[in-house]
C-alpha cells in the first residue's frame, strides 16, 4: 500500500457503513445478520462502538458507552445518530495521525500498530459490518475488489489472535476461484454466497 493510501481505504469503509445503515428499511432493524446472535440494530451498535473505541485509543476522547461485544439492541430516537457521531470521531482521530506513524494506539489486543495497519484494521471493522447490514437487509454488497484487497492483507495480519476473543468466526474454505471479496468474507468466517 502506498504511503497514506490507508486514508482512502478508511474513507471508503466509513462510507460503506454509513450508506448501508442509512438504507436499512424501517421494518428491518430486527432482522438477523451474518453475525451470529445479532440483529441489524446490534451490528450497528457494535460497529459504532468499535469506531468510537479506535477514536478514543488515538485521541483520548470518549469511548463507547456500552460494550461493543454485548450490544443491547435498543436505540432510543434516531438509530443513525450514534453511528454518524462515531464515524465522525473516528475520521477526526485518524486525520491527526501521520501517514507513516510507526506506532498508533488501537483498542485491539495487539496494542499499538503502524498507522497503515491500525487504520486498515479500523476500516476492516467498518466494511465487514457494512456488508453484514447490507446482506441482512437485501442491499447490494458494499464491498468491491478495490476495498477488499487491502482489507484482506491486513486481516491476515491481525485476525488470528482476535478469533480467540470471539471477534471473528473461524475461517471457512473459499472456492479456489474466489475473488478478493469472497476470499475476505470467507477468511472472516462469513459465507460470501
């Protein structure tokens, strides 16, 4: 990845999550998702919480108000307000990070990571949950090869230790002819079909 290309990846992932959430039909918030045991509202809460956790790790601002790994499924008022605020906080925090910063604090068990890895990990979280929401609500996939390619590179560097925490399901075998999107989803324990 070229220096600073992570900024484009992060922006695309944030936009994918924002767009998928904004397109959820009013009657679809309780639908099941590819995230086992979580409905669309819970995935939205989890994704927003993770973005706030990344922002807080970087700039010391407020983190999520509830455990992102135990989302309540209850949102009073505008369901999208919390997500918008979290995405804005994340974007602001990453804006203050140098393109080639060697150590950026993250909420991941790995701790500090190079900017490119940390920001792409943040993007991975946003993008895969955008896909979860889109699939659950009958939207087209927000993932394309251009976004999936750098996400898969970083996923292969950070995901294995996170599986032990239940953050990702076990990888599933992808077809030999799988494209980058299918390979990424399979690696993250999601059935791309």
